[in-house]
């Protein structure tokens, strides 16, 4: 400002030319403060905008770097999670391999086993994603990605001698196992009896006999198998085998009337009346109609009238309404020369309504003959 004032003073001291009017010069002695304030405000606003822009740019760069770091670290985290599982799978041998190898010792701590093993981890490719970032940030991200590379580890072969006793837990596999249960003696007997009955139905007598014999080997006291086998042998006229089989059953249970009847029938088939009588006389008081009828008939054939009389009396006690038993007893008395008792029984037989016409005529004829 001092230079401007000096110039103005020099102009005032000069002489004005002729014909020219000197123009007055207005000199402002007060500086303009408004312009200075506006300039200052403009500069301040510019600095603020520049600072906000720089701050916003730094926030975007920081968020981009954080995302890139998370993407880079995710494969590393996957590798760290897969490492224990793969190590356990490597330590767990295949079931079939364990079956073929020698027995594994019992105890080995897992850290020692892992120290002996080295696992080659698969190299997982790192996916590079394209991100629009400033050049310095992208360079840093590429450098981070290059640093994260899986280190391949070559496994060392491990021998059974190097492995300490290890507690290997083989994975439990859910599988269906089929086990064979041993049948009890009763179940086995029932099974063979069913098969024997089927063999009889298809007329396979040899197979049925074999099955009945197997049943008696398992359970000699099984009477039904013994009776059916004896009946099969009796049917094909193997009398001696059937008799021996029935004698064995009678020795086990001497009071079995069915075994005695079957044996007596075999003796009668061969004409052995005395042997049949000896078989039946052991149970003289047995209240069973078929048994007592057979005993009475066999006793008359060998003239054992006392046994026959006792048998008919038991039949009369069992069925007093039947005239057949009175007629049979009268015939025995008649044969034994007990005529008075015979006439009485003939008369009683005629009072019963179950006699046939021929039997009634025979009783009347004998009563008339004995009365004379």
C-alpha cells in the first residue's frame, strides 16, 4: 500500500498539460474486510471437504481390507478344522485291515500317535476375487494371499513296532447281524415230529421212522413217538423190532396201558397168547374198557378163567346197563363148570336191551340146557 501511495503523490506533484483538466483521484484509505472473510471461508470449506473426502476414502479402504482378510482367512480356518478330523481318520485303520493285521497293542496316547504321523493335506485353491480398490490396497491383498499357502507334509510310513499301545476307537457301524440260535430239546423234538407227520402223509415211511428214532434218542420218555414208531414197524411186520421198542417203553413206565395193549396185539398177531396174557395181567384192575376186554378174551383162550371173570366184573361195574358183559361172564362160568352162576348171568343178560337177537337166542338155549 505504501508503494501505491507514493505513486499517487508523484502524480499530484506533476504539472498538468494545457487543455487538460486534472482528474481528481479518490484514494481509499480503508482496506476491504469482506473480501478477506469470504476468501478465508472458502479456503476453510475447501480444507474441510478435502478432509472429509480423505476420511471417507480411508473408511472404504479399511472395510475392503477387512472383507479381503476374511475371505483369505476362511480357507485357513477350514484347513485348521479339517486337520484333526483327517488326522483321526488316518489314525483309525480300516476294519478289514485290522482283521488281517496282527493285534494292536492296547495303549498309546493320541499326541504320541499324531507325532509319529505326518498328514499330507490337500492343497485348497485360493479363490481370488476381483475388488475395485486403490492400487496400494490391492497390492497388499495380493501379498497376503501369496503368504497363505498350505504347506504339504509328506507322511512317514509307520510300522507296528513303532506304534505304542494305542487306544483306537473304531467307528461303530450300524449293521444287521444274523445269528443262529441253538434249539432246545423240546423245540427240536417238536420240529422233528412235524416233519415225521408230513413224511407219513406223503407215504415216506422210511423218513418218518428215522425222525421218530431221532426223537427217542433226544427224549426216550416221549411216548407218542415210541407208539407211532412201533405202529409203523408193526405195519410192515417188523414184529421183533416193535416188541423190543415197546418193552423199553414199558420198562420206563410199567403202568402205561397203551404200550402194553400194543405189545399184546403184536403177540396175538404172531399167535403168542401166553406172551400177550403176561403183558396184560400186570394191570388187572385197570378201569379201561378196551384193556379189560382184551385181557378177558386172552384169558379165556389160555383158560385163565379167574382172570377173565375178574375182567368181566370190572366191565360190569363200569357199564352195568350193558348185557354184553353179563353174557360174557355167563360164558366164562359155563366154561369153568359154574353152571348155577352161569344161568344167573344169562338171565341178567336177557334183561338188558342191548343184546342182539343171536346173542339173546344163545342165552336162552344155554339156560334151557343147563336147567335140564
